[in-house]
C-alpha cells in the first residue's frame, strides 16, 4: 500500500509545480514526483567553480505589475518570494552580425522598441510600426494569454502564418528583416516551420517587460514547492515514475523505479506526451494517436558553454546577445552544417562587481546525432557515470570552436575566463527527460498547426497533460498551459476570475 493523494503530478518542472501550487491552493491534496534530487526541470540552477548557472531560464517577460505573468505569479504569492531585476529598458536583447560592430537593439515598451530600431533604419519606421501593431493585435486574439476564456476557433486563421514570411512582409530591407527575427533562438526558429504567433507571443512578453532572476531561476521552483507544502502537499525528489497503472480505462496509481506506489484520484503529467503514453503501457490510446504523438518532431537540442570570469576581466553586458556570422543565417541555424559549426550563438551574461561580469552562458544549437554514439550512457549527479572515451574530447573540441567564434566579437573573452564547463544534448536529456535533449519540446509547424497542438485531456479521463508541449514553451507559455490543465479540474472561468481578481 502506498500513499494516496487527490492529485499525483509527475515531474517538477515549471508546469508540474504550477499545477501543484494552483490545485493545492484550491484545496486538493497534492504529490509532485520528481526523478532528480533537484526540483524545477529547466528551472534548475546550479553552482560550479563559484558561478551560478541557469539550465533553462535566462529571462522572463510580462512580470510588470498588471501584466499577465505578474497576475499569475501574484495569485500564487510568488512575486514576494522571488528576486527579479529588470533588464536595461533601453535594450534587453541585442542582435549582431558578422564582423560588424553595429548592435541592433530591442528596447522595452513598444514606443522605445520602434524608436530604437527606426534610428538604425529611418526609412522603415512605418513598417516597424505596422509590425508592432500586428504583434499586439495577434496577442489580443489569444484569450488565455490575456487571462480571458475564449473560443479556440477565434484564432484559427492566425495559426498557419509563417513567422519568417510574415516578418519579411512588413519591412523591405533584408538586414532589418533578419534583425526582427534575431532572437528566434527563443523558439528554435525554423524558416519553413515556425509560426508567427509563437514569435509574437514570446516577443510581446519581453517588449512589455524583460526580467532576469537574481540568484537563478531555481528560486521560482523553490517558491512553488513552498506554496505546495503550505497547502499540505508534498514534492518528493528522487522519485522517478516508470509506470502509470491503468485499470478499466482509469489511472489508479503510479509506480516509481524503486518500487514506491502513489495512488490518486487525478494524475497530471508534466512529461513529454510521448513519454507519458509509454508510461501507461495502455491500449486505451488509439494506434493513430500514439503514432501521431510519438512521431511529432521535437525542437533541436543545444550545446552550452558555461564560463566563470576572472575578477574585473570582462565587462558586464546588461542585455542578451544573439550573434550570427551571416545575417542571412537567421532562419537556418537549426539546420547547420556540422563542418562550419558554430556560426551563431546566444550569450547570457550575469553581473559581477563594479560593472564587470561574473559568469556567462553561451548557447549554440546542437543536433542530438552529434552525440548519439553515447546515447546508451547516463550521467547525472544522482547517477554519476563516465560516458566513455571520446565524449569529453568532443565536448572540449566544441568548446574551443565556440571560444574562437566569440573572440571575433569580444576579443579577450577567452583570456578573461577563469574556468568553464559544457553541457551537451545528453546532459539535457538526462536531467529533464526530454526526448533527445530537445530545447523546447514539440516543434510547432505553421503548415500543419493543428497536428502540433496537444490538448490537456487524454483518452484516460483522470490523466491530464501539462507543460511546454501543450501550447507553448517558456515561462509564459508553460504558465498558460498550467491554467488550461488546472482549469479542467477547477473550471477555467472561475480559475481565470480568481487570477484576474488577485
Ligand atoms: C537551454 C534553455 C534555455 C531556455 N531559456 C528560456 C528563457 O530564457 N526564458 C523562458 O521563458 N524559457 C526558456 N526556456 C524554456 C523553459 O525553460 C521551458 O519551456 C520550461 O521550463 C519547461 O517546463 P516544463 O515543466 O514543461 O518541463 P521541464 O522543465 O522539462 O520539467 C519536466 C520535469 O519532469 C521530470 N521528469 C522527467 N521524467 C520523469 C519521470 N519519469 N518521473 C519523475 N519526474 C520526471 C524532469 O526531471 C523535470 O524536472 C529555455 C529552455 C532551455 C532548454
């Protein structure tokens, strides 16, 4: 006999923890089961060699008083528990190309965003204004993004708009077209597939207000776990679920790898839907559905170089940097040529003392296939292992290539570094359980928008899904997904009203 709960949640990523906190606050007895010793999934931060590194949340949008994420976080009492700092209002992202010193800056607030880019491209002011107007209009048509209930059909005509083509239609200058797409690493931008609505929803939240978590994204996970504990719920670490037991079409309990059992009336999975289906081993799911979900394409993976700087050696940059060797590469970064890798990177710098940087993360796309020969190995702090010959050498080779590319824009970067380490697609796969270490889960495709939409309800009536694979990834996207999932139990209208009235 194991413990029994109202709701058992599998996975303590942002999606699982938010669902736990929302439902706990509404009277449900919750258990969140997490396979790792650390909670948070992509919210995890960790210290190494004196540096604090985020694994998957470098900045968050929409946290200004009155904005959507602020309201969701306030409803759960998170705003008082987390330390955040606003990015430079004159610019939160900067886009850079090739050998040029020119920095194309994205500023916070639409007025400043337009003015800043129009200074660099004066003939295109009207186009930039129209582009911004269309982003705002689109966001307004996504009701949950604005904490309203609405009809899915209301936005149907927006789902198949291609991001690249739509952006390009507003302005004529190819350089500006690429500048406007410059931070598409936030959704693993694909020229053929990425929908404009994803670009718009993400960018809008940062233009509204862009924030970094001081002390790492893991403080959001800690704050949510505290809320769950205060409602009488439990967040249980080192509890890897390897089976969801289904009897007569209903989920009855989950079983962990070490044989513990957790019963519940309701179950929520924060895992990839394909992984969730496999855990049920159930024939309740129709073959066609299983086929569709298991064959959905996932976004590319990533290779990360994390560095700690020597004291007062590298100036702090209060902006995120997106760099492309060639401006025309903006939409094909995920399809890179291995021989030329890396041609692009995103650079996230953390603040040290007296205007200098303390540490930085450099992120480059990486195909899982490049590390696939070690696919059968597993290495985490909980389950340490040596991946075998060649693995560290390949990581080292990749790190040197990234250093060489950064040096072109930031001469002296390498010599400013005190220590560094790297994360491969296998690191992400082993820590988050995401298939092939995929960056953001399911790849959305504007040519088949409905195919990549995953509803919260499953064929098993008391098994719901949540997390980045539902609607949209990222802190904003996953927060909205949690409202959808919890709305299935609490009623979406009354939940939205409670959040709006906080
Ligand atoms: C490199 C990177 C950078 C990013 N940068 C940003 C950013 O700057 N801003 C932003 O908003 N978003 C960013 N994102 C996206 C964002 O972090 C994610 O979309 C979001 O955190 C995903 O949350 P989730 O709950 O859906 O899933 P996850 O965080 O993947 O959580 C899933 C959890 O389930 C656990 N789990 C898996 N299998 C099992 C099992 N069998 N039993 C028990 N537990 C299990 C995992 O260990 C994990 O804790 C980034 C992502 C990455 C990878």
